[in-house]
């Protein structure tokens, strides 16, 4: 049974989300402000957090940063709740590394589906396996990435996105396919979500950023670099589109 922490200062929303999650047999913890959210998250270590951005005490962005800075809570997936029309908040949340977002007002059924999809894609792999591609060494069990032996801190979503690209062995992965595999559903409105995660992933890869290449109008593919971070070869992609540098 999974435990979900729901953080929102609006009692009606808190009660509605709690009711619908409990109907699906989730254990639900609640917090009405940012200070309580951080305390409960660190004490209880929930499996997922639904986090409103507009909170008293500490806003959602501050809460998120504090949780990511603590080794105990760093890997907990987070769905952010944003006000309708607050595009900048959604972009800022995704750039921080949030796994998903839901815009208010929202359907409780949709939120529950997103919670289930996020839990499914971030569940721990039980098979002891590693994945190697040039300087890249991915450990599926621990969701850890090592580049030329150096650890790189990735969120669970970033790790799954990278793993899918590496496993494809150079084949182009279409946007819709990545959205389905990583986020659990395909939705054209999530294009910015995918692009933002790729951007963050490239930033974390540093000199190896070019290993993830964009195929315009199609998606992305992985090209294994050498230890120096140089992409020595790229597969031929017959899609009639130019590959961005």
C-alpha cells in the first residue's frame, strides 16, 4: 500500500483529494502549510507528494528545494498543483525537476490516474541489472547514473527518460512514445514537460550533453560518447528532418 502526502492550504481541495485517494486504497497524509509539509515528509517518507505551490509559511517551490536537498526525501516523486493560467509556475516547477503537474481546477479522477502512473514509472526495479553505453553506466536497481565513473544526481523521471533512450541503442524515440513510457500517457499538452526534462537532463550530463540529440518534429535519440564526452558517430536517421546540434 502506497502512502501519499497531500499538501494544500484549501481545506475543500485537501478533503476532496484525500477522499478520492483513499477510495483507491492509498494511505493519505495531509499538510496545510509548507513547514508542516517538510516535517511530515522527512518523518514519514511518503511514496509520493501532491504539492500545491501557493502555501503559507513556505511556498511549494521552497518546500520542493528543501526536500530535494535532503537525502531521505530526494527521490520522492512530486506532482505540483498550479493555478489555472499560471504557465510560469508550471515551467518553473518542471525546471526544478518536478515529475508532473496538475492545473487547478482539476478532476480528482485525473489526479488519481496521474498518481498511479507516476508511482508505476518510479517503482524500484527488482532485477539486478546495469546498463552501459560508452562513458554511461546506469544502475537500474538504485536508479543511479555514473559518467566515466563519476556519480550524477538524477530524479527518478530523469533516470527513466535516459534509460529508455540508452536502451533504444541509437533508434529515434518519438515524443508520443516517450510520454507514454515515462509519464504513463500521451498528451500533446505535455510537450513542454518532455522538452524541459530533456533540457535539465542535458544540463546534468555536462560535457556529455550531446549524447541526447534532437530529431526535429520527431523526438530524441541517444548517441554514445567516449570518455572525453565526444560523440564519435551517429546513426543514420531517415526521417527527412534535420538533427539539431
